[in-house]
C-alpha cells in the first residue's frame, strides 16, 4: 500500500481576478498563459485613430462619352491661317473635365495631341498652310483622369466653308408615336449636303449615353424627304374591343370607359384569346376613385389576378395565362368607386420594349459618321 502524492503537474496561468472568502482564503480566477499572443500583440501596428467609418470610396474609373465637333473654321490673323474649332461634351453619366484634341496632316502616321479644359468649349490650331487637308479627332477625360473613346475623325481643308458636320434636324418635323409594344418615329430632312444618315438612340434614363444607347444601325437618308423608323414591336394589337364588355354588379360602360359605383363587388369582363404560358400586358387609367380597389385578372379555368389598384392615374400590369383562361376582367371591390378608361391588353413578344417610360433621341450624321446636334429626348410610355 502506498500513501502520498502520486504525481504533480504545473501550468502557467494568468490571474484575471481574485476574490476573498470569509475563511481568510482567496479564490483565484485564471486563464491559461499564452505568451505567443503577447508577442503578436506587440508586433501589431495600430493605426492612428479616426472618427471616420468605413473605407474610402474608390475613384470613378468609368469613361466619359465621346465629344462632338460643333464647328470647324479657318481664320487668318496677320496672314497666318489657323483652325478654330468648337467642341460639345458627350452626354452620359460621367462628366467631362477636359478635351484631348488630336490633329495631323491627312495621311500622316502620328497625331499631335493638345489638352484643353472643357470650360473653354474649343480652341485653335496653327502650323498648317491654306489649302492643306488635316484630320481632327477628340476624346473626353473625366475628373479622375480616365480618357474616353475618340469620336469620328474629321477631315478638313483649310480655307473651306466647313468640315462636313450636318445640321440639326428640324424639331417641328419630328413626330414620335407610342405604340403598344414600341414606338414609331417620323421625321423630315432638310436640304443639307452633309446629312447622310440618322442614328436612333433609346434609353430608360433621361440622360443620353451615345456609346451604349444606339438602337440598330443608322438609317441612310437623303435631303428634303420624309422618313420613318420604329423601335420595339410595332405589330401588337389591343385584344380589348369596344362594345364587347359585359358589365357586372355596380358597373356601367359608356364610350370605352367603365364606371363602378360603391355598394357591391362586381366584374367588368370581356372574352379574349390566350395562349397558355404566355404573358399578357395590361394598361389602364383610373380616375375619380376615393375608396376601394379594382384588380385586373384573367379568368376561365384558374384565375390569374394582378395587383389590386387603389390610386388614380395610369397603371401597368402583366399576367401570365394558364390553361383555360378565356376572359379578361376588372374585379371591383364592394367599396370601389371610380372610372377606368384607356384599357388595353395584348400578347407580349420578345421584341416588345420593357413596360414603362422610354426616351428617344435622333442624331444626324455625315457619310463618315461625323455627328451633328442631337434632337430629343422624346419620352414615350410603353404599356
């Protein structure tokens, strides 16, 4: 038999707290000692304190849009010709801080580049003789120093009347008509020898970005004629026909406007052809409503209901047909009072523009792609 201590172990600890007891003892609260943590802590470089929260916002490195030459002309000072030019900054989300303008003799291999602040609006170039043909190009530079793309190269003969820049289209000759899935644009051209084509731009932003908003290829045009262009799907037809409505409880219909009186729930309905799985776009205008709501829906088989509408104004919806849908309805709640007009329903196709507001611009161009002043924006509402 063995009496006594069988073994002993020792641990390195750090005392974090002591607590005195009533019997003159002390309770020690400890944690394992970890010298390596102290070593790492001592080696850590602590940054200076700052009241700022988060990280610095990165500089905007997006390119500005290409500028446009608005005018190029020759002036002679003390017998020395010089080229004066005006530049318009490109339109886009990124502002232009300065222009970089390149010039050279036609056929030369290298460019001479000069920088001017955008506030100057233009500048002058010397060193060429009367009758020489030179080339000009320009790009924009953002406030963070990012250069954008160059615009088209302009050829210009010193002493000539102009640089082939087309004039603006007559705003009074431009007509834009919103259609169910797109729009039709009609315009007339003047007797402008520099005008060879017109580029259409479209965006859901009211700010034009020429590098991203071009729609299709430019339309080749000639002087003194009327022209038309289209965007989206212009073949869509309204499936709702005047005179084909059935007025349920509380509804009355007159001249394409349906009116519901509060007191009982009811539907204003009309049969329409549908294809299972296809989307049908809905548009309507609500006026005079002070209470309740009206819901567009497809019925027959399972009901496909849209979002209840409870405010005056124009409204858009899209419903995906299921098997058995044969009818379009406006389901009014019992408290709904108001009038619904400008009702439309049509089959959506891949070519249709997105529902909502779109903006269109027209830009005249020369045969070499040199742009003139842009006309627009013209806003349309696509159902």
